[in-house]
C-alpha cells in the first residue's frame, strides 16, 4: 500500500490516506511513503493485525530537500525491513524504530535523517545493513546476535550514537565528528573499534569519535597484540563502569578528554605502552596506571582529580606534553602526588602549574624513590603559581634538565620548592642529561632544603631565595646566585657553614645573605676557617640570630667581606 498523503496512515483519526470507519492494517504488508513533500507515517502501527509490527516500511519520497523527510509518528514499532529508496527517514527525536530479528535496513538511494531529530534504529537481534548506497544512521542500537555490515563503498556511517547492548557487528562502520560509540554492557572490544592507530574521522572505518563505557566491564585490548587504538574525541567511563587495558602492548590515544565518573575505573593493568590523552583528564573515580615500566601517561591538557577520585600511579611517570599552559587541580584543595613528574612541552614559555584558585589550592608532591623524579625536558617549565612542590624522597633521586635552560618560576606570590634531601651523602642532585642544559629558579621561588642536596657543577642558578632549614646542607656543588637572590639560614640553632657560601665569585658566592629564626651561623665550622666569606650585596641578621666568627673555637682566618651593607 502506498501513500503520498502528508499524514500517512492513521489508525483511527480522520486524517491520512485511509479514513474508513473500520481500519485493519496487515502486518505482512509493505507500506510505501512516496510523497513529494514532508510526510508523517501516521499511527497505523497501533492497528496492525499484529500490533506495532509490519513487514516493510519503504521510504520513496521524491520531494526536494529539505521537504523530503518521512517521520515516524509513534515510538517503538517493529519492521522486518526498512527500505530506503528516495528521500530521508526520521524516527523522530527520542523515537525508536525496531528492526526485527533477521531484519534489514536496505538502502538503494534514500537515507536516514542524520540530524538531531533523526531518532534511533534498533536491531532487536541479528540483522543486515545492505543496498547500493551507504547508509548514514543518526543513532543505532544493537542488542543480540550479529548485525552484518557491508564493506567497500557502502560502509555505513554513524552520525549520532552506536550503542552496544549485546551482540556484535560483523564489520566496522565509519563514525561522524559528533558521534559516540557506547558500550552499555560488559564487552570485549570487537570490529566496531578495530582501526589500528590514529585514523581520520568519518573516513577510517572502525575509528570512533567519542567513546563511552556506560555500564559493565570493557576490555579495550581483547588480545590484539601489537595493535594501537585511538579515539578521536572524549573517552568517558560512567559510574560503576570499568575499562581495562590488560596486556595491551601498543599505545592507546584519546584525542580529546578522558573523563572518569564517580565509582568508574580506568585500569591500565599490565599495559606495556603509553596512554596518551591529548586534552584534559578529569576523574572522580579511579585512575590506575600500569604496573609495567613502559606504561606511562602522556597528557596534553589539564589534570583534575575530584575529591572522590583515586589516583594509583604504580610508580609510573606522568608526562605533561601540551602546547599551552597546563593546570593540576585537586578539587577542594590538598596535595596531589606523582612518583615521576615530567614536563616535555612543545612550546617555550609554557608551564605546568598547580591550581591556586580559592577552594582548590593544590600542592604537588614528587614521591619517586629513584632516578629522575622531576624531569624538565625540551620546552616548557614548572610554574609553582604561589603553591608548593616537594621532592619527598631522601634517596639518590635527581632533577633532570634537557634541551637548554629550564625554569622553575612562580607567576604569583612566592612559590615553594621543597627538597627533603638526605641526612648523609650521597644526596639528591640536579642532572643535566645533555651536559649543557641548566636549571634556573626564578626570583619568585623559595627553595627550602630539609636535608642534603647537590646543585651540580654550574648547572643551577638561584634568582630567588635558598633557605637552609634545620638539618639541611649543600654538598657537591653550590648553586650560582643571581642578582637580587638571597641565601637564608633558617635553622633555629647552630649551623656550620658549608659550600653554599664559600667562593669569591661564581658558584657559592651569594648575593644577599640573611640569618633568621634564632639561627647561629658558624662560618668556620666544618673546617672552613680559611674559606673565603664574601658576599656581593647585603648581610641581614634578624633579631635573635647571629653570625659568630669564632664559634666553638672555630676562629675565622679570613675576613668577612660584604659588598654593600
């Protein structure tokens, strides 16, 4: 039966092509909509011999776009075949057309409305997409059984969502730039996301845009050895959903954001390759990095952990690689800890910084116990942003600098860079991995030493304040002191001068010196009675503190030479 009527077939009302008193629509019939302007199907489905079921709906509207759309009037009917011959079919916003088990979507010249009112095509069970023309779905659901997808020139495209509630596709579709692949059940990744590496959206079959793990446990690896995966947009893990990388041994790239909801989990497991997130990470659930040495995280945007979030780093590194400034936020404020904190940015003059906004003031801990725990590589630097960064370990850890002059600054207020240091040598140190690179602490930075630290030979420059706390000392090599800098003794007791102040120029030659907090400086202690005691500018001794040239019999044999006051 065919109709060109704008109101299609009505079940009972006085509209549409059939307006008899008694109407019965055969479920085994084919219903063709062949108007020349926009049409509604009508609600005839309610009056079919098997209610809400028909054999075939054919869309053959020959109107001129945008006046060639046939819209489903009611949600939830089932057709064995949806045949697209001309014009567009729309289920309607929020409406669903079910394709019965072993049913077909056959496209020989029409298509599905891919706009926001295009609605959903839902395959009840196994089914087939075929025809001579590539079909564009707005939203499509699969529920059970295999849905056959063509290859070649007629690969379908998903413009809205592909939701997997069960079943599988036999071949991958293409995904549009606003699409989302949704896993709504526990699932092992299959052909719907099988493109290897980074593809081109809407061109590369099996390369999704956004991906959402809506429910259940999802295995992104599924034993695909050596195959990298990527999505073009945002990867979202919903409440109570889990994504596992398992033994994945090639990269997983998220083109936009990684979002983990409360009680959601992203687990790298034993993944032996990198997780790359090109934009932001935000998590109120659990983010667990790999237990494998090669399973580091590379982040191009901001890091936000909500107060409900749990970060399990498993001694892995986080690399900040963005082209612009990047902010680290612990919602509600507090300390965010990273075992290995690596800044490897693309553009000079860009920084990674802890959040200093009211209510979200975030401090950083670097907690690794061996190796280069803080790495300033290539471009970019660390902006303390008026907050603190603490190197926690007192083992032989290092700050690695590579690629020229690397900077630690504080763009507002005074930022604290705290080094736990070691009670005895060997101590933490600065490591110029290419020999020529240097580390500069900006004028807004106060370095606080709580143990021993080695600034290394002609690598480190202090332009702000170097504070020596109780139990701290400089060993190996002192820093270079810039104009306006300050060496500050803050020991609340007696301190025997070491190499932090001991040259007439170059390293160990301070600009300003200040003795504070009831500290007594013994410049001749540690067998330094003959070591020069020169400074370039001012010496300040606060009330309750003193500098004693002959403390405990360590009589200085050289004079104190102060460049100014």
